[in-house]
C-alpha cells in the first residue's frame, strides 16, 4: 500500500490559493486513475484504488495545513504504512512557478505543513514540490500563499498538477529516480536564480 497525500487547507476560500496546490495535484492524480476522493476517514478525505499496479490511498488532510502531521500520522497508522510508503504533494515557495522538484528525503524548509509532517513521521518520505515563488519582493509569505492565484498562475498551477500527477505515476511504476530524471530540471531557471533551496 502506498499513501499519497496532497497538502492544502479545507474550505472554499482556500481553493484557488498557491498553498492548495497539493490538493489540486491529488485531485488531478485521482481523476487520471478513476479514483474518487470522497470518503471522510483519518482526519482526511480519501480514495482508494490502483496506480501503476500498486494499491494506493490518495488523501487530502482536513486539519488545516499547519496540523497536517496529525492527519498523516493517523493515515500511516490506519493503513499500516511506514514513512517510506508516503508520497507527499505540496507547494514550494523556494522554487519558481512551473518548476517541479522531487526529493526522497529532506528537511521541511519554511513550509509549515511539511514541518508538521516531519515532526510526525520523520524526513524519510518522497515529496513532490511545486514551485510558487513570488515574482517580486513581498512582505508576508503567509499572506502570499493564502491569496487567490491570478489567471496566469492558475494556468501554470493546472500544468504543475498534471506534471506532479505524472511524476507520482512514474514513482509508483518505475521508481523515484526515473521521476527525478524527468522532472527535476523541467523549467529552466532565470539567470542568477537560486533553485537549490
């Protein structure tokens, strides 16, 4: 059993914000594979099915982003999974818009949802991060990731969600190294941009 968790905040007011890209990618992955994420269980909405020959649970925690670790711990226990069985989908403010980055482990950086999960499950899980880096200086990153996206960013978000869904399918079918080879340098950085965060 593989556990795929998309991060976001529940509620219509958060639906079109950068911080909900994990939910969007989870929905995209589910739709591509005939899975319906409707069942309330383990502090989440979830759906079960099969992707690339593997039994999966796709979950969208309903705890609010900063408490995502509570839901992930409950999901791991409920489905008898280890952190090595977890694939996490999330936004990443250190990566430019349109860039996907796949890691097999690592720290949370400044992402509070990831911090909560690292505290609950450790660092040894796969994460698929989708770039939402501000294109100009901002005062408050929290406000930025919780504001609705403009039309251009919504279009980029849809493409990133599709890429993230494909990345998960490759991870499940061929392994994370294949997915990293395909997606980790997908978007060329602007000259002088730091993408190693």
